[in-house]
C-alpha cells in the first residue's frame, strides 16, 4: 500500500471508531478510540486463532508494519500536537507555576527513572528473568515522562483548577523533551554508543543534554519570534495559518538535523505564538482561524494516534513476553510517579501553598501514552526488547483506560474548585 492508501484507512477507521464511541459508548473521545481499537484487535486475534486459514491478523499486521510507529509519532505527529497544545496555554498562569513545573520535569523525571529502573531490575531478577540493570533503566527512562498528548486531552473532559492545570500541562509539555534526552543518554550507555570505549563520559552526557534541551529551547524561541514578526506584517488569515504551519514543520526538521530537542522547540514556539503572537500580531478574525485550524488538526492527529495505540497490540502481542511481570510493574510505576511529584511539591511547599489534593491528582493524572510506546519500539532488536515492549504497553493501556476514566472522579473528590484559594 502507498502512503495515501494507509492514511485513508487510518482516517476512515478513526472516523468509524469515533462514531461508534459517540453514538454508543459515550466515553472521552481518545479513550473510546483506544478501547474500540483494542477490542477490534482482540477480535481479529481470536478469529485468527479459531480459523487460521483466514489470515486476517496477518494481513492487518502487515499493513501496520508498514507504519513506522516511532517515526510517525516522534518525527511527525508530535510536532503538531505539542505546538497545538502549547498554543492554548496561558503563559501568565504557566509562569506562576514555573518552579513546580521545572522541578517535576527535571528532578522528578530522574527520580522516577531510577526508582522504576531499580524496581524493574529487582522484580525481573526475582522471577529469574535476566535483564542488566542498564536496560531496566532504559524502561524507567521511557515510561517516566507523562505524555503531553494524553494529559492535555484530559482538560477537554475534566474541570481542573487553573493553577493545578498549569502544573499538569506545563510538566507534561516539558518533561517530554527532557525525558527523550534522558532516554537517549541511557540507551547510548546501554548500547555502548559513546565517545569512550567504556561508554559515555560525564562530559559527553552533559554536552548532549545541553545541546538537546537548551538548543531546542533557543531554536523554539527564535522560530517563535520569526513567526511573530511574519504574522505582524500580514493581514490575511489563510496566509497566516500557512505561516504557523510552515514554522512548525521547518523548525522541527531543523531541530532534528541539528540534534536539538524538537519537542522543547515546539513547546517554546507554541507558547510564544499563543501568547504574544495571538495578542499583538494578528486580528481577532485571524486569531479565530488559527486557533480553529490547530484545534482541528490536533483532534484529527489525536484520533489517529490513540487508535493506533489500540491496534498496535497486533504487533506487540507477537513479541509479548512476561505479561504477569508487566501487571506487577503498573503499581510500581504509579509509586515512582508519586515520589516524583511528592519530592518537588514538598520541597516547594515551604514557600508556596498548593491546591488541596495536588499530589494525588498529579500522580493519577500523569498519563503515559503513544510517546512511551514509540520509544520502546525504537529500541535496537535484542533479547530485552520484547520484555520492555510488553511492560511498556501494559502500563500505557492501564494509564489511558483506567487512570483516564477515573481521574475526573478523583478531581471531584479531592478538589472543590469553587472554593479553591491558592497562594502563589
């Protein structure tokens, strides 16, 4: 199949599953798509098991294998999704929560990575499953960042206090970029791909981190400013929408070529355009067009991404191993997430009062999604990849379905928004 045929099938299935969910299930859109796609995948597996001659699973799996999930997400969809998400973030509220966001997106990621990696290594060894500590740490690195696509999707269905929403959105937008850098470093150490014979040195790690994270931030700032200046001198809404689209695509390609963090660049550029650009560079008419365009694109790509997560079970099931251990690791990842939230918030609580229920809500609302699956699929083929894929997929499905469906009740129980008084 060519690209157009595959895209047509994906869009068609997304629309069909979306219609079924809207008409019958009435679940949040993205969660409904994952469940329906997952159910369809299991039905296909069952048909193949009962009647192997149909070869239906083989045919659909063959189509899915033509899609490089990692490349489609990390080098395609993510640029648009992150920019669209950042475009609607109020920077004034975001800035008021900057210390909490910064600590959770950096220190929190490192805490979670090492806790999950250590617990995974210990648990696997307990079950006599051989995996070196560094590869357990790889799993910790890829599963620790919360997924901005999944987290931002929560705000469409859950009424969260403004300050708490800023923390959740800000952390998910930035810890994605930081997490990908940490993942790259750990994988490089695990595979021995470093500047020294014995792996990566501290200087190399620091240089990689600074180039990726700081370089991505500066590139995003530059792109946002150029886009802002272009929007300022144009007053034609179709062209201005095209300018924002070009800015996103060109900037992300440049970031990849220069080995900078494309996700961080998209977040910074989105914040710049969404706040300064929409206020001072465009008319109200253009602002409406730009925001509607990016909201529509965000919804379409979200639909395709979450449907693909459900369908990926057809591929991952072929390499699935140690499902029981995967289920045991779900509470471990939640416990590590709690620690990653508890430490920064407890430290900052000396100077700042946080919304009631902030720790449990940030813990349970820290969803994992397509980015974790994409990173797991990008790992080099070795004896540890099937296990990492299995436990990653189990955690992601639990996160999207169970946490995603219950977070609203938790927020309603822990937070009475109308009486919130938070001292910043």
